[in-house]
């Protein structure tokens, strides 16, 4: 039987956001500050591991930040896989905004806040990264992991909100502004992009709760 779209040899990429932290609950920008999962986050990660393990993943790659690696640890137990830690999957570095709520950032650094808002929230905050810089490192990590997959294999990436939007945009072949087309994902929700043999991506699921 012919398979013109390569459906039987799809490589599947499941993208899982980490569980909740105390800073998530408080609305504080975490960026690359290493904030651990809170009690709810651990429960979310345990539930997500069951749901994602049912997809029978072959490869597990995670950001090295503790909230992502801690979430991936539940998947390691559920699947028997060993996660590879890739620092390129870290969250955007928010610079002087890290640790602050949006209101606190606006009050403490009004000029930096105004410049960031004026750029459509794309500009680099002092001490941090721009969206383009995040997209560049995430693109490299995602493409490397996908290229290593065999036909029909499933990859799970455990990462962070902004980084995962960049990853989805990469897999769908969108331009550098692609992440702006996507809503933020919730803690321990997952998305799936199916990659055909020609490298084109199809969005199969987005922001699915576990």
C-alpha cells in the first residue's frame, strides 16, 4: 500500500512543560533561576509521566534546569528511559526581570519595561536574552534531536514555556516570530508535532492537560 505522505514513518515529538513551582504560582518570572517544583508541581509531573509514557516514547531530552529535570525524572521512572540534559532547552533568561512579577518589573525598571513592551516583548531585557537568541539555541537543540530519530520513533522534550513555543515554531517551519502565534502553555501540559520524512511538521496536539 502506498504511503505518499509518509504517515507510517512519522517521527513524533512530544513537548512537555515542567510542573508548577512556587514562582509560577506567584506570577514571578523564573527564566534561568533554578526554582524547584512545588508540591503541586510534583503531583502534576507524576500524572504527566503516566500520560506521556502511554505514548511509548523512545528518547527523552530535558532542559537541565531543576524544574524541568525534576519533571523528566518522573518520566524516567515511568518509561525506563534515561533523560539527556541539554542546556539549550533552558527557559529564556529574563535578566533584571527574573524573580519579579510583571508589576514589580515595571516599577523597578520603567525604562527597560517600556523598551520591552514597545518592541512587542521581543527585545532583550538588560542582562537577559532576546526572543531571537532563545529561538536560535532551541532550534539547534530540537533539530539535532529530531535528526537523530529513526522512522516511527517518538521523542519527548521537557522544557519551559517560551522555549517550547520556539520549539513548536521550529518544527512547523515558522519564521523567527512564529512563537508569537502561540498561546502560553500550562504547567505539565503537552503538545505534539509529527514530522514527516521530508522534514515538514504537522501540529497534532497543543497545550493538552495531563
